[in-house]
């Protein structure tokens, strides 16, 4: 266990679960066991089987505890990963070692917002799988260590009304957050600007139930690519472009203007880019909003060869206050972001949270609390507290419990 007292530990708003093999088999009727997600051994590999998919676990997803020189995307088995990746009791032990007081965890096999079940052919079974995952998340994963693990639900993306009903169901179980896509369009789903209001039932429910919309980078099932021949490491470095796009599309959406309780969390997107895009959004509004509301947008898009969007759901640019909208609705998260901390006055100390990304290859574990102290230790104690845990506990409506017997 770290020498830092628990009162100084952090709350991580982005970690990950490697689902144990029987998540769905233990919660679905036996008649589904041959078609439900299940783990099988194929030679030296272990893979998830579900419909036409055979999905192994990447070594980069379970790199915690390994030297950087050992990192590899090659498939790994459960015997080759830390038990904390899939066992909640072992997870808490690893959290204690690193000074992680509480943790929000995104799924792995279902992918970051449950895309696997959206892609499934049998939607009746897929809905049962979504519900089974959420029940497992609450009852087994978080239930193992009350006050240490913060539940995060997934939703049936293919039916917004069923999704709203699922949010109501899990809210009654104590869930205050759910995973959503940073950009639904690449998944084949309507955007949040859909003229027909496809996502209205979900966002209205999130507003009414005060549930956080968590969007993990990569939840659009896309990889950043600067060009077809750009080195992969260059494109990986460019990854925050997906999160900045998510922030801007929400900033200019009607949802944040019309739903006062709606909060979005930009998971694993870092924060150093936020000041620039807030400033640029203000510049665009200041210079361009007057003609944009006159009906001239159609000729503008035609002149530049852009497709006509028709009537989309968007904020009223004459009423949009960029800074106030960000302050009231949007939260950025970081793992290791010196630039973002230096620009904290431009972002706002109430809208920033820390994450450790356990057990992925970007994780700061097992030196998470020491690493954070180096980043924010020069800040006023009240500001440190907000970043360390206060903002997360407030947003997720969660009171962390300090471990028994800790110094």
C-alpha cells in the first residue's frame, strides 16, 4: 500500500475491466449459453465467441505491471495478465497499492460503449446481454467493494426508448453514469444533431435522472489516421482530435442548451487542447453567427462544395455562451498532461478530473498518486482536492470510502 494517506488518494474516472469468462453465462438462461458471449480456448489463445466474432484480449489492454519493453498488442490469456484486470477484489488491492481511492471502469469485450451488441444480429439476445452486463457491473464488480468501484452502464444503442428504460432501471440500482459514443456516425447510428431527434429519449432521461454521459476516446470504433502513410505512432499522438471533435459537436448542440442537468465526460481525451478550442469557438461565434442565422448557410455550403445538412439539431448561436456551456456541462479528463495543468485557469479547475487507465499500456499504475502529485503539487490545496477526487465525487454523485486499516 502506498505511504500516502487515503485522504490524499485520487478518484480515477477512466479505468478498464477485462470481463471474466462467465459474465453472461452466469446471468442468461441456459438456452442462450451456446450463443451468448463466452470464452473458449483455441490452441494457446483464449477468445470471446459471439455470433460471427472471435475476439482475443490485446496485450496492450493488460500491460499494468509490465515493463514498457514488454508491451505488445499480441493476444494474451488470463494467466498472462494481472488478476486485478478481471477480479474486483484483486483490483481493489492494486488500487490500494497505487493510491486510487475509487475507480470508474469501461468495458472491454463489449467495447467502450457496447458497440458489440449494437452490431449483433439477434437484438433480443443483445438486449439481454446489455442488461446482464449492467447487473454484473452493479452486483458483482462494484458490489465486491462498496464505495471503491463506481458503476458505469451500457445501453442498447439501437433503440433509444429501450435505452432510456434501461437508464431508469439501472438508476434504481445506484448507477449515475453510462457509456456513449464520442461520434455515433461511424458506427452507422444517427449523430446527436439528427433532425428527427433519434437520441432525444436517451438525453432526456440522462437529464432527468442526472446521469453522466461518458464518452471514451475510440468509442466511435475509429482509429486516428493523419494520412494513409502516416506512421502509426504519429497518428496515435493525434488521437485527441476525436475528443476535441466530440467536445465541439456537443458544445454547438441543442442538448446542452435545452437540458440544464445534462453533463458529459470526455474520457481519456486529455485537456491541453481545450483552451484553444474554447477560444476558437468564441472567435467563430463572434465573427460568423450573424450571417449563420440568416439562412445563408445553404449558399455557404454550396460554394465550398459541402453537402447541405438540412435542418439539424443545433444550438441557437445568438444565445450560445461557450464558456458558460463548457463550465456547466463538460468535463475533461487527463492521465499525464503538463500543458493542461499549466492552462488550468483557462479550462477551469471545476471541470477537470484525473484518470489512471489501469490496466492499459498508458496507465500510471502503480505510481499513480505520486505521479499526480508531481503534476499538481504546486497548486493550492483546494484545487488539488478538486482534481484529485472532489470533482469526480460531485459529478458521479459518489462518496468514496477510505480503505480499512490504511494509515
